[in-house]
């Protein structure tokens, strides 16, 4: 039965469907075609007439005709749809009142403790799958539950238009494959920045819910039983978002060039006398990656890395690495 939403019973729908297929029919014709008894057929036809879904002649035996569906059904369906929309709005309003009441009475409605790597992974995937507008991330070195490059949910969310703003601390780039994973994320639409250090790990979805590990963790700690908090709308959530925005303001923006290098984007313009290796090395240097990690990422010796840096300092007329970074930005080398 498909017309129940319009207030039509199964028997009424069957009779109406038959009338739609013929120009007119008597009660006997309807009974024969639908298998209803004479009394039930008369009752159904009278009901359809009262609902404006059928009309009949005054001469006996009465001949019944179907009212066109757009006239018979659409107004009723629209009324039901309007009533459903109103009920949905009221239900949403009541849900907010209920949640607000529960938050005031029960702290567990504000903070939920998550224990175990698998549970943490599932919650991280869930908040990303449910995100509609924006995800905020603090990415520290050494994963707790989700290794770098394994967050497929991010690419799915980026594909449906969710904005990702991700902050990486410099030690993150020391992890194997970290630079390539950042390159893949930025190319997919992620907005990335780098900072020397982050105070904690953090993921925030639509500024409505956050996940924040409660104790230090990682593969060198206790990776099997990390403990995290799922924080819902509260002053604590507002503080976590404010913390993210504070670090975001002072972070170095990262971009990806044609060579696949992650580069700071603090400057524009100017000639580029650097090789692809120089550009990638400089990008890692600006992101705060240590020489040893740079050498590992580029497949070079540490001494070779230092020679490249010294050459670029001479080209830029820089006496320190900080001056090199500033000159690189100013000259558009990044």
C-alpha cells in the first residue's frame, strides 16, 4: 500500500486504482474486479466519494468515476507534508531542550570517555562521516590510534565538500612517509599549516563535538589502551576551539608544488634559482623538520643536506637559517 500517507486505506486504494483505469464503473463492476463483497464495495465507494477521490451519477445503477489524482491526492499529501515538517521542527526543538536539561544534570552528556585504540578509531571515523561543514585537527608525532595515511574518512569528507584545517607539529614530519601523506591531503583539498609544537591531539567536527586524548600515548607508550574524551557542546569545547584558532593564527601555511614538496607560503614573486631538491629541502626546513629527518625524507646524507642549506644561504645572502626562511619567502622561492 502506497497511499496510506494520504489517509487512504488499502481497500480504498485498490478501488481507486481500478477506477483510474476505466472511464466509469458500477458498484457491481468494482466488486467483480476487486473481489470485495457488495456491502464492502458500497462502503468503500461512499468513502472515496466523501474524500473527493470519486464521483457518481444520480441515476441507478450509479456509475462511479475517479477524480484526477492531482486533484484528489496532491492537496492532502501537501497538508500531510506540511504537518510532518512542523512536527519535525518541534521535535528538534524539544530535543535541544532535552539535551540542554541533561547537560545540566548529567556531566556524562557533555563528556564521554573512550578507551582503547579501536574504539577511538571508530569515533574518529564517525565524527568525520557525520561532519557537514568543517573538521579541525591537531596532528602530533607518533599516532595513538590512526597511523598517518590511514584516514580514508578525510578524503571521503573532502570529496563531499567538508573543509579540513589541519595543524602539524614539526616532529610529525619525522615519521616515515609523513611528508607524502601531507602532500596527498593538501592535493585533495586539505588546508595545512605547521607549528613547532602542539600541546595535545585534537579533532573537532562542525564545532559541535571534539575528541581529545586524556593521557599521553603513541606506539612508544601504551597504544592498545589510549584514553580519550569525546566532548560535546560546552565551555570546554569552546575552549578547545579557541586553542585551535590561537595556534592556527601563528602557524606557517603549507602548500604543495609540482615536485610534491610541502612548502610554506609566506611570500610571492621573484625568480627561482633552486633545483627541485633544493625546493623540497627548503620546504621541510621552513616546516621545522630537523636535518636528520630531512635527510631521511630526501634520501640524502646529513652532510649533503647541510651543503644544500649552505648554498641556499649564500644565494639568499642569509647569515642564519631564520634569515634564509625569510629571504626565501620574500624572493618567492617557496
